[in-house]
């Protein structure tokens, strides 16, 4: 079972784009093969643009680094719900501490 991730599909599109570019650059390819390869290349480039991912140069590395940093910044611990019993216990404890301090100062 293969897990489909957006980065995996982008890598697949780039691999296909390189293969098509090789056909376009091949001097032994016929005029029809080159025309078909150009059409496929334009379609693949459009799909890459629509995906919203950067080109496969140094910006791609920074993009992925930024994504990883964003994931690392997220806590794995579940967020505590607001209004649970610990909030009430904390407020009661603060009130008792203030009252005890004023009682001792008198």
C-alpha cells in the first residue's frame, strides 16, 4: 500500500517532466515525437504550477525546510481543554492563598 503525499506526487511530476525534456532534447527524435513531448511538457508544467509548489531548484529545499520547521513547532501533546477542573482548582487555590496572606498580615 502506497501512501500518497503531495510531495511524492510532485516528485513524480518532476521525474516525468525530466523524461519528456530528454525526448525534446534528443536529436534523433522525430518532429511528431518532439511535438507530442512539448505538449506533455506544457501540461506537466501547468500541473506543477497549479499544485503551488516551487520549482525543483534551491527554493524547493528551503520550501521543504520551512514545512519541516512548521511541523516541528507543533506540539504533540494534546491541548488542555478550557474550563476543566484544574482551572477551577487553580482559581480556588489562588483565592485561598490571598486570603491566608491577608489573615496572617493582620
